[in-house]
C-alpha cells in the first residue's frame, strides 16, 4: 500500500437541497430511468451527513422548484483560493441558479463575473495542484475558457484545455483529483498525454466511469458505491473509501462533486 504524502483539506462547502421538481432535471448523458425525487432527497441527506462526519463545515441553501437542477451548485462558480468566478451556466434553464450563490459568497470571497457570450459549467473545471484543467464541452465554450484563463492567471495558475468526448457531460464526469498530485481517469475516455507529466494517473475500468468522480478530504475519499473493481484500485493507493448510493443523482446527470462548492 502506498501512503500518499498530501491531500485536499476541503474544510467548507456550500450545498443546496433537492427541489420537488428534480424529476424535470436535465438528463441526457448518465440517466438510466425516471428520477425518484423522494429517493434523491434521501441520498442527498446522506451525502451532506457524510461531509459533516468528515469535519466539513456545510452551509445548506434552500432549493428552488423553479430550477430543477439547482442542487448542482458546482456549475455556478469556480473558486481559486480566496477568489470566485461566477459563471454563466451552459444550459439556458439554469442561468438564474447563480443568484443565491452570489448572495451567499459575496461576503466570503472576492467575486468576479463572467460576461456573455462566455458560458462555462464548474463541472468542467478541475484543479490539480497549480494547474487547472478545463473541459471544452457542450456546456463550456471558448469564451468561457478564455474568461477562466484570465481569472486563473491572476493567481499564477496555468489553465489547460481538455476536449470532452461527445458522450460525456463534463470533464469531471470522467476524471477527478483525489489529492493534489493525482488524477483518476476512466480508461479509453481521454488521451493521457493531455495531462501534465508530473501527475500520477490512476486508471479505472471504463465500465466504472461514474466512479471516476470522487471527493477527497484528507485520506478519505467519497465515492459512488457499486464499483468494487475501482474501490480496490483506490484502497490499494492508501485511500479510506466512503461509499454512497448516488443512483437518483446519476439519473439527473449528476455526480458527487456536482453537489458541492468547496471554498
């Protein structure tokens, strides 16, 4: 077993509850059936309680039934240190979700704002140490990528663009970073030479692609259940796994990271 040398702290997070209209959430890429809203709410409660059990200070915002996808707060903002870039979500129906995020973060971080025609979802943004990878996807356009570069340059952070396959929603749908020197990537989804050679790449089976999205908190790693092959790979790397049922979140094209903004 390899003991990793350093980890993400992720001490504070914003989450937002599941709206009653969640069964109308956009679902194109990962959904496997109708969304059970009641079960989704139970799964979200378990998610929040897991964060709290790992000593994360959680601020929970109220859901808004006018925005079926509003629980996916990650897409509305990109946080780098003590600064936050408020995004323009790539789906028209989600544009109004950012208002409550702005109000919540305005006294906590220095806010900057993305201007039209820039569009970017936070789910396409992945920081690994001093590099930020951004997915060029159906939800993130070149104007959004350029706005992110301008934002990141002020913190001397390099931004690298990753083309996202047409059958995937976001960069983080197929890749995540469990600690600052490491990436989890589903096999045969992205060319590995797109990533900096300094990173350690952990490849998981392509059929476990949903398990590529994880949240690292110290040596603890929150991960979807039902993926024993991937669980074994990550346990062998020294992570302590916390497995959560995410079936109804997945049915709405959501993953673990989608549900939080760490700041």
